[in-house]
């Protein structure tokens, strides 16, 4: 409907009546409160400028922290100097990706390069791997590593860059450095945000060298203003802080300060015309008059009635943000404030969801490790399922199995023993990738001792036989892949399968124990826990006692090389007759015990000889045969031989060796230590001490042992009477019976009767 004349007349009267006071108020504000408003606006402008500078400082702080973190990244170590970037393309690709990710972490970064001193190469996320050939370039990069500062800013090829030495320790010669080049456009944009459209802002070094380019660089008036401000700051004519500077009849509100970051000090200067700051005062006063004349009546009449209702939902939203933030209602547009806060909430929510998603694998890994260590024995099947459901693992109606992988042959292959962690890491990734294609969920454990375990969660739709086939084929793929890529021998144990997650810790431990039964003579092996059992044939396996005696004899003679050779033969016999790792290790432990016994008998304290080292525990940690032999030579045999060489001379050792040969031929005759002392021209005392040191027992005990061995042989091989045998070995019968019973625990007659029954 059309509005009538009454409506418009009343509307005009109301507008005039309402706007006249507003006009008077506007004029009064403009004439009386201009100075106060200018001051407040200037303070507001400075506050806004300080917030902008603070954000810029935060960018530099993040960049400084990022630069420091680069130096402590364990992936960037001195081994990079030895990488063949052309052949090791996967390592090179990963390096490129790392540099690209580093570049994206901060908007101030234009590019990142890695300089390697020994390799004389520069790796860049933009230009790839480039050798440093030119002499001037070599001098430039070498000079970057010569300073004392670990992190500093400098100019490299007319670009501002951060140099981060590797390693960061000042007392260590750096092997390279990260070169983080700053994006000048971003830096200019951030610094130019310090000033308004009509103002000017720039940043310079302490010597006056400009770091940024002004957005009005082509305007001669702005260039002259910039030069005047720069000279004033360098000559200390203007104090730091906020001040008014007059230039070409215009007053400028200038802010000056220093930013100390990355080992350097930069000076920032921002200038804004005061007329631009006071312009809102004039515009506001004029707006009051105009709005009063044109629409104040409508605002007072209509808005007063309807604004409360219309503003109510907005007020509720503002109250929600007010409770969350704890701040007052903003002076800017409420809608813009709500929009900004809502976007911030969405951003924070997205960031939180991302962090949670990134943390889930680590949380799941921590839970599984504690679960397999038995720290959640109180949990039920449902409790564990719910916990894993929180980590995005659905284990309802699933079957569980394990693969336990042992890597060996490290020192004998093309991979050195120093690369154990790298090899284990590479093997873990290979196993994870292969298992992920065969199971619904996979979790791989790196036990940090060249043992890797994989937990596989598979569907229960297939039969156990089908699961076994999958596990068998997967094990073969793992053996083939690791063998071809890493040149390692692999032993894999396939565990039982179970539908209960509570049985998995027991299954994992059972599979790890089964590794002890691997055959040490084979390169690659697949062991199934269900099919594996300890064979009864091993119970009758022959232990190499003769070789053990040879080793002890070599040690007493001080023959290190011969003893090591016999240890190697001893190991070969153990592998052939006993086979499994567990039994071979038990045999080596028995040999170590016999050596301990020989050391005691030779008059040397093994605790002092081996410096209280826990040799048995050390031997239990060794799994490879060649490592065991090397350990015996260095840790056991060599210290004993050296101790023997210091305790008696070579001449005495040769005499004892000759006497031992004579005794094996003459022990049935009436012999004595004095006779041999006269025969070889040595004193009885020295011969007695030397004989015990070399042979591990005194002369009488050695002769008695030889004669008793002969007695046992005659008792079993002949029908001679006990008295006759006693006379043959130079004993009278009663004494012979006492000596025989003392050493064997039975009389000669009882010994003969017992062994004939067994025969």
C-alpha cells in the first residue's frame, strides 16, 4: 500500500526534531573533542601496529625454533656425506620430501638447501643435488662453516638466508649446514603491513642496509621520507618508541624498534600520516550530521522497537564467545566478530582432529606394547576390543596371528654391523608393507635387537588352514624381499592363530621362544609353532668332550691360535650334532664353565682376570656362531693366555710339555717328580709350580688320573684280578682300592660289575 501524506509529514517532523540535537552534538564533538579523539586513535593505531609487529616477531620466533630443530634431527647426520645420491634414489627421494616438508612449515621460507662439506654437494628442494665445483662457490660454502655461531643470518648470493650448522655443537667440526632462504616477497608483505596505505614501513640492519622493499618504492616522495627516517635512526637523533616526525610540512606518527632473532638485530621503522589517523574523526563528525539529517529518526523510531528482538540471537552468540574467551564484546561488527570466531573454532577443531589422527598410531602402539608386557591383565576381551576401537581397530570376529622375524648374517654380508638400527628400520618398513596387503590390521614391533614382530588381524571368514597358507606365503615373500634388498639371512616363526585377543601376549612370547630352536647351519628358515617340537634324537647327540679337552690343553700351553681353531671345530661339531641355536648355546656355556675351571686350577683368579665381567650373561646375548667364536678369542682365551705368559716363562712350558709326553709312556713305572727334575735340570720346586700352572693340576694328581684311567680300561677289557691290576699300575691292593673309591665313589669290583651289566 502507498504511504499517505500524513505519514510523510510526520516522518519529516520527526527527522528534523531528532536530527537537530545530533547535529549540534556532532559539531561539539568535532570542535571540542578532536584532540582527545586524535590521541585515542593514535594509541589505537599504535596498539594495532604493535600487534602486527608481534605477529611478525612470532613468525621469526617460529622460524628460529624451526632452524634450531633442524640441527637436532637424527636423520641428518654425518652419514649423508657417504650417500651415493644417484644410486640410492630412495634415500635421495626421502631427502627431497623432507626438504619440501620443511619448506612448507613456515611461510617465510622460500627454499631450503643442505650443504655437505665432505661430499661437496648442495641438495635443494628446487634444484636437486648439485656438486660444488666452482672455486668461489667452495670458498663461499666453506666460509659458512668457519664461524663460531651455530645458527646465524647472512647473505648468500644476494639472498637473506639462515645458516644452521650440522651438528650444532660448537666444539665439533661441522660436516655440513642447512641453508634456509627467506622469501623476500613474504617478508616485504609482512613488513608493509606495519603501515597504512598512505604510510611507509621498512626494515634494515644495524648498519643501515635495507632488508625489505617498500610498496611505494617507485614514489620519489616516499623514497626521500624513507632515507630521512633511516638517517635519523642511524645517527641516534630520534629515540626508540613512538614519536612525531615532520617531513615536507606533514606530521608522521613514527614507530621504531629492534627485533633480535637468529643471532642478528634488525631495526623496523613505520610511519603513518597523522592526517590519515585523524581522518575518521572528521568523517565521523560529518557522518553524525548527515545520518542525523537523513535517517536518525528512522533509527530511533523503528530500530528502538525492533532491534532488541533482532539483536537477541546475536547477543546470545556473543555471550557464548564471551564465556569462552573471557573477553568483552568487540567494538567492531558483531557479525564479523562472530564469523571470525566461528572460523577460528572450525580451524582449531580441524587441527585437533588432525593431531588426534596423527597420534592414533602412536597411542595404539603404546597400548599394544603395554598389553603384550602384561600390564593390562585385568582387562577382559570386551575391554581390549573397546580400547582398540578407540584407536580405529575393529577386532570383533577377527583371528589373530604373529610373525616373528630374526635377521642374522649382518657382519658376514654386505651390510656392516654398525648399521643395525638402519637395517632393522628398513626391515620393519618392508614387513609392514608386505603384511598390510594380507591382513585387515597390522602392527609391527621393532624389538631393537634385530628381531621384528608383526601382529596380523585377519577376518574369521576363512578357515585356519587358509590363514596358515597366507602366513606361509607372506613369510616366503618377506624372506625373498629382505634377502634380495638387504642381503640378510632371515628366520621366521609362524605363531598359532587365535580368536581371542587375550591369548596374543602368550602367542607372541611362544613365537619368540621358538626362535631359539632354529638350525644355525641354514640360511633361511620358516618355523611353525604348531608343528615344532623338540626331537628325541637330540637327547642322544654326542657332546665333543675330546675337543673340549684339547681346548683346555691349548689354553694351558698358551697356544691362542690353536685354541681358537679348536673352538671353531667345537662349534662345527655342536652345529652338526645338536643343530638348534638353544642347544649350541648350551654347549658353548658348558665350554665356558670348563675354561673357568681350568683358570681356577692354574692358580689364576678368574674374577681378577676378567675384571668381574659377567661372561655367562654376555654369552647368552650372542646369537651368531662367528660372533661367539670371536667373543671367545677376545674376551676369554686371549686374557688367559696373556696372564699365563706373564706367570711363567717359555722354557718351563717346554719342559712341562716334554714331561707330559714322557708321562703318557712311563706312568705305569715307578716315577717321581724328582726324577724328571734331574732329567731336565730344573729345581723340584720350580717344576712343581710350573707343572700345575701349565697342566691345571699337580704332578701326583695327574699321574693318579692316568693310572686310574688305565685301571678302568683293564677292569672292563680283561679278566685280571683287582690285585693284579693294582700291581700293574704300581699300587699295593689296599691303597689301590682306597684311591679308586675316592675318585669314582665305588670299589674296582663294583665298577666292573656295574659296567658289565650295562654291556
